[in-house]
C-alpha cells in the first residue's frame, strides 16, 4: 500500500536534488549531467520513501539493494563515459531549439521533467518496499528478471566501451557480442529489469503500478531511447544501414545476414 505522505516527501527530495543539479549545470554550461543523475533519482526516491514511511515490508531490503546496484552502476558508467566530453549532442539540439533563455528553461524542460518522470516511474519500487505480505515465487521471478536485465545492460555497455576505446574502430559499427542480436542491448536490458521491478511490486499488491513500466517502455522505444539515437546515426556511421537490415532494433534475435563491415576485422 502506498504511503502518500512518504511519497510526497520523496518527491520533495528529488525536486531539491534536481534544482541543485540545475544550478551546477548553469556553472558548467552543460545539462548533460542530468544523464548521470537519472538513475540516482530512483535511488533517492526509494531511500527517502523508505526512511519516512510508517512501516516497511519484507521486500524493502531487497528493493533497496537492487535499486542501489542498478543506479550506482549506471550513474558511474555514464559519468566515466562523459568525463571530459562536451555537452551531449542531444542536449545541444534541445538548447538550440529553446533559445533564448535556455538556461532558465532547462530547469523544467530537462531537470524538472526528468525528476517528475522518475518520481512517477518509481511507484513500483516504493509500493514493493512497503508490501506487508510474505515473499512469493513472483518476487523471486522479478528479482531473476532484474538480474537478466542488469546483465544485458552492463555487458552491452562494457562491450561498447571496449569497442570505442580501440581507435581502429572509429566510425565503425559494433556488431559482435550482444550487439549481434539487438542494436540496443543496453536499452533492452533496462526494459527487462523494470518489468522485474514491477513483478516484485505486483507480488506486494501493487499490480496497479503497471503504468510505470509501460511508460518506461514507451520512453525507451519511442522517446529518449531507440528512436532518438537512431534518428541520425546513419549519417554519422554509413555502415549502420546494413546493420539495421540484419539486426533487430530492440528484442534480441538471430542475425539475418553476415555483417559486411566486420569482414575486415
């Protein structure tokens, strides 16, 4: 059952963090830092909620551990990847499209919006944390699904980072490892782990929080994930068109043909 007062306090906590991050972005003239903050927002909501809720269920420790592992890994990966880099091109485009006064607008266009989304999408986490019934097989299935998703995401990120660190791969397309089965294994992993969180919430009686993983799925597929990344990637990497023809966009599947760009590897 949702503790409304605790949930509102968690919202206040995440809003405060978003405002502080916005102020930092003004000093850096770079709103890309919101990507590092994204996963941490869910950890902040969950922590603030569990600290202030009237009672905690048996799942609270499990949820906190799983959220912490996911949030800290993803945040550290993005921070390491973006270190020393200019503002992400996606945010540069948002900046151009919202001048003048983007510095002020970014408070609600970037930081406020992401804080609001995280607060809503975190519903399965907070509901699961205060579920009072005993753990069931659905909880274990949800945890297993989370681990599958986390592994897909982490391995995909590691493979891509290793590929990019090789100067001979500049301008080429990664088509090995998990990337041979889906063009976005990291986004697919994110999708899977959020449905794992939902199963844990459903086992605690939070079946009604299904809108949260559905919204996350929509964002990954149609907004900030696959759709945004693939909008202009073929212009930057000519081999990507062949990759699209042979590899599933999201859900993993066997390659449909040999990737010609890999023949010289």
